[in-house]
């Protein structure tokens, strides 16, 4: 667990978690391509459809546990109430064991009411993972409350590695086992069955990854157990919270976290349901075509656009214990400073990421999903989704800040308003236009934009917080515009000379990073002190001074 001033920096801890998130998502993208080739677009559509409902049940039951637990335990740690902090940990464990078991059983036996018949077995394979994830979430939240993200980071990487290996192996193995051969059949029924079995194998990989992460976190906790006991023995807090009081506290914090996270992420499942039902029942589109298009949207374009949001998600996890402790000590001015620092940091990363994905959408998509049949559709969707990266980055962070300062119900209201409006937009587009899957893209942008605006307004009202504009938004946007233009021109030139997408894309991305780094410093969008506060900040400062970008 963390100790010392350097390790206490939430920017540094966010960087550690973000690096793990980035690595995990890259691993996820790398294995998605071979899995997609094994199970095909239809199988990927079945998997994504089942995964959406698995995700929403996970949100309701367990997904918010790390953030919620880190908040309440961090408040106790700030007061050096180590015994009460550990009592919260124990009580939270009992909570997830009960809720996780019920949620898993309901999802398993209720799968037929949520997804199409073909996707039912896929969802049933995913169901037990919810129970395992709840226990994992409590362990992650416990260490995050200590402002130590290393354990969670390593468990995330390990989870994705196992997920990748098992998903690829099980997808292929299930097809061979249940179909008798990997060879594709010309019979439609056999093609559908092949897709289902492959998707079931991919779902098994998700569960195997979570289980391995749990075993790792349990081992880490066991190693730290002697130190935890010593701290509790030195704790002279007179009043020990009863388990009844703790249970009430956990419910008061966890339930709003769950509701906020569930509604915030409900848009994906709801959009999938509306898109599938309207396109098949109202527009009379074929099920396999609807599943294939949604598989491209959610399984390819969305996965790529989610990579830059990893840093925002990490920052959100890292800032909760920080602002919770500041508010507990009534240090609101410091809470505002931390908020402004966090927002600026994620904008310095999210804005160029969005512009870069827009400018190089096709080569990036081709590098990760080299499929000639879907490359054009995936590219157009990714270009459109790029703006949502900025919106989601801001809204993810602001959600956690509002929860950390005690405004746990505000994100629920904001998410509900945004969800209602985006749903109306999606229904109108699907019913009265021929945009099809692009209607889901538009609805996603509308939702993320509304959440961003509503949360920013709520933070201003709650904290009296005003974000600096020029260095946070304008300069990164200008630098990113130059970066995107240079990267695109360089890519096209190299492509004409070499004819290779890889040879053209990799140096273009490297040049884009260097151009943005140089411009944002030359335009004085970031100070030396701010640069030093970032992960590997001292190295970045040395590079900037060596290149005479900074004095």
C-alpha cells in the first residue's frame, strides 16, 4: 500500500492505473481480431448483444463497488480509524456475496427474456462472472482507498491476458467440439449454430479473466494481512462502528453509485435493444445483418474509441478517495484545485486522442481489424464517434468528482435526463430515416454530450468550481488540429510511396505525438510544474528542455 508524498499524488496513481488500462485495452483489441475471424460478424453480434445485458446487471450489482468502497474507506483512513475501515471491508464482502449470487442466478435463468434466442446460451455463460466480479471489486476498492493503484493495475493486465488466451482457445474449441469440425457450412442453420458456439467460447474467456484477477488480488491481500493487523492493533479509536451502522452506510453510498453507473451505462444496452427491435420488427431487416452491423459498431469502433477514455476512467478512480478525504476535512478550496488539475490533465490527453482517431481512423481500424468487408463501415463510425471521446472523458471524471464530494444523487438525475433525450433521438432516427446503425452513433454522441454539460453545471453549483478555458481546452484543441493535419498528410504520402498501411501508419502516429507534445508546450498550454506532476513528468521535462521547447 502507498506511503510517502510522491506515491500520494493522485495524478501519479491515475497514471499507473491508466497505463494498465491502456495495456489492457490494447490486449483486448489484439485478441478481438482473431476471435472475430473465428466466430464471424454474426457471432460477434451475438456476443455483444449478450455482453450488453451482462454489463448492465454487473453495473447494478457489482461494477460500482470499487469506487463506492474506496470512498467510504478513504474517509475512515483520513481519520486514522483503521478498525472501522476494515469493518467496512468485511461488511462489503458479505454484501457482494449475497447480491452477486442473486444477480448471477437471475441473469442465468432470465436470459431468454433479455436477448434473442441465439444469444441466450452466450449470456448464460457470462452470468457466473458477476458473482466473481463482486468479490474482486471489493478487494480493488480496498487498495484504491489507500491511494494505491498498483494492485488493481496488475490485476487488470492479468485479467486481460487470461481473457485473450481463453477467448481465442475456447472460441475455436467450442466450434470444433460442438460442430464436429471447424469447416464452415453452407447451411444457414449450421452457420448460426457455429456463431453461437464461438460466441459462447468468447464469453468463457471473460469469466476466466475475472477469476484469475480475483485470485491475484486475494493473494495480494493475504500478503498485506500482517500489516493490516498491526495497524488495527495500533488504532486507539474509542468508538467502533457497528456492522449495522456500516451496512446502512454502505447502502447509502453504494446504491447511489450503482444507480448512477447503471443509468450512465444503460444507454448501450438500451440502444442495442431499440436498434435490434426497430430494425427487425419495424424496418424488417434480417437478424444476421442487424447483428453484424451492431457488432462492427460496438465490437470494433466503440472498442477503439474507448482506449483513450482509459486515462479518464483511471483518473476518476484515483480522485474519489482524494476528494472524499478533502471534503471530510472541509478543505473545499483544495478539492476545487484537484478537480481543475484532473480536468486539465485528461483534456491534454483526450482532445489529441479524439483528433488523432478522426484523422487516422482507417489505418488504425485496419491495423486492429483487417477485414475488407467491414473496414469502411467501421472507419466511418469511428470518425463520427471521435468527438464522444472528449465528452465521455469529461463526464466520467465529473461523475466521480460529484460522488466523491457527497453529491451521489446528482449523477443519477443527470444520467436519466440524458438517457431520456438520447432515446427519443434514437427512436426518431431509426423510425423515420434510413441511417440504421448511424442512428446509434448519433444517439451515443448526444448522450455523452448531454452528460458532459449537465455534470459540469452540477460541479460548478456544488463546488463553486470554474474551469480555466484557454490552457485546458483551446490550446490543446489548436495543437491537436495541427497535429491531425500533419499526421494525415504524412500518412497519405507514405501510403503512396510504400503501399503499406502499417509502414505508413506507425511513423505517422509517432510524428503526431511529437508534434502535439511540441506545440502544446510552445503555446504554453502546460507549465513545467504541471508536466512534472504527470507520470514520467521529470523525463518529459528533460526532453522538452533538451529540445529547447521549455527553458
